[in-house]
């Protein structure tokens, strides 16, 4: 039985500056809030008659942080709530748990600072970010990434921790004091011989940190021992390691991505050899596991768009690579920021009267993206389909099973209506409904300064037997 996948673009927003980082708020009650960070390199002003190449003044890295609210409606579901001018933004991360009853956002910027904001207001449509605190990493660097320690189990009984990486190859372990509020650096060490592109906590053991650098190394660190000594160092990636994410629903599973265009899956109990290796045709800048369906992995693949991988075969059948289920290519530039939302979509997935049926004039490369609040139903063969085929291999993708994915524990909600389709008394209509799941995503691309909000639906053709 063939799987069905479908993509529908809901809105395209011009962010004016180059968009490079985006994340939906994971805190309950605020799932429709989206943050988007931008980066703009401004060349120094040139005087009349002056050769621009002889101007030695440093370039200025400008940035802007946008806050949007999503409401499930037919047109323009994304509403801009706020924009904040600042230094160029390299990464944005919401804390997965509220702090002092409020969602808190952290960002890494081009001045080498980590800035923190909390969301104020009681309604999603009228909330705003308010500054909490700032910490400098020091040494004239760019802060490149950050991550919160709010995993399944906090390491120790103390305050929240953060890990950050910077352009000098360093990692900084920070302590967040919610009572002040203030942030301080508790440890800082040299982790890589070039830019440390990414750092992330192990979701299941936040005493453990992983990092990736432009030196092609993936490393692990135990913050309880001497932080300058890695627990392992892997050179399995052949180019800079840009993305790392621990699986929030499956213990001991880690995903990493690199400029070498490969996504690797690892069993963290044995980091000598990856479990799976998938070539995605583009440098992997960001990876995000689906928040409730453990088999799906979103990859931002720079020159190759955004891809959704099905990793079930690697988890259960020891297959050597993941299946690429869908590709979102409605971008004219580098695929950078990407995230899944937990927002509970209720509207049926269907065509819109906003645009005519797709034809050659609506191919990905011919769509004018720089139109704010544009609603697109994109139905060319690369975006909407009944049987997804790999571009190079005309073999149908594996069936997306309707059974719940193992290992998720009580956090997992694999069925759209909360009912197990195998339960006695379930009607055929309920069974079919349970096989369909629609997810909301946001992605941004760099040089064309565009933020896309889109839906992805996966379902199985026909009832279970």
C-alpha cells in the first residue's frame, strides 16, 4: 500500500533582511508563536571617487528579530506582532519549559552575545517579547548557536543550563538564574580548531553535550568532568558539522548534519560508527525531529531545499539510510532555518481558490516569492503527490505505517484523534482518519530573505487490514 504525501504553502513573507533562523514556541498554550531571526551584511559607505575595494572599514552585521502569531484561517494566517532591530541573529531557541510562568527565547548574535527575552501578555494575538538579560561570550567572536538543558531529565537539581558555540571554536556552558533574571558563564573551553557551528544537549541526559565544528569533527563532552576533554571525537563527516539534534522521543538516538551533504544517525552508546547515512544532495544546516512522530526528521539542505526523512527503517530494520519522503523546493536561495510546530491544525487539507490549478508557469523556479502574505497551493510534481518517488530512484517510498512509533512514552501522540485504530469498535471512517496526519512547518532561506509557512500531510491509501 503506497503512502501519500502532500504539501501546501500557506504564506510567503518577505523578511527584508536575509532569513536564517526560525523556531515555533514549544510551550503549551503558545504553539502558534513563531520567532524568525535575520542577518544582513552591510558594506561600509564609500565616498565619491573612492574605490570600494580599498575601503578597509569593517562590514556591519545587522539583524532583526520578528515575532509572528499563527491563526488557522484561509488567507494570511501569519500576523507580525513585533520586530526588534539588533545585531545579526545566528540562532534562536525557545526554552522548552516556561520560566517564571512565561516562555523565554534565547538568541545568539554576531556581536558574540546571547540575548534573552520573555513573552509578555495573556493572549497570543497581542503578546510581545521583553528583554530579560544579555551575556557576552568575550573575545570578539560571533555567537553561532545555543541550546537549553530543558530535556526529559535536568542534570542535577540546580538552575537551567545553556550551551553555546562561537566562531573561535569555543563552547560556553552557562547558568540561567530565573530569580534575577541573569545568565553567567560557568565554563568555557576550546572545543574545535575552527568555527564551532553547533552545540546541543543530549535530551535524555543534559550532563552530556555534543558539538560540531568546521574542522569536520563531531565531539561529545561530559559537563560533570573536566570540560576540555571530549568523551569522543569523530571524523566520520568529511566536512564541517553544522547541525546536531538529540531525539526527544527516542533515547540514545542522535542526528547530525554536515556541509558534506550527509545526515547521519547515531546510537549514542556507540559513537564509533553511525547507524545510518543518508545523502540529501545539499549541505545540512539544520535538523529538527518531529515533536510527536518519532520517525520523521526535517532537514534544511542549503542548495537542495528542505527534505523530510522517514527514519523508521533505520530504527527498526537496521536499514543503512533513511527514505526521503518529501522535498520542499519553493525557494530561490539557501535553505537555512526550519522547524515543526505543535500547533493543532483542524482545517481539512484541500485546494484553495486563491490560485488556479498549477501548470508550467507555477514551477518552483518561476514563482515570484517576494510577495508578502501570498497564499499558494503548490501542486507541481515536486510538492504535491500521491506516491512520492525519489528523484533518482523511481521506487515508491515505503508505506507510512499507522501504528504508533515505539519509544515515545507518554509524550507521544501518534494518532490525529487520540484513538488507536486497532481498538475494537472503531469504524472504518475513524480508521482512515487515524492514518492521516498534518503538520505545520516554517522554513526560511537566506539570500532571497523569505519565510515560508506550510503544511505537510502524510497518510496511507486505504484502511488498515
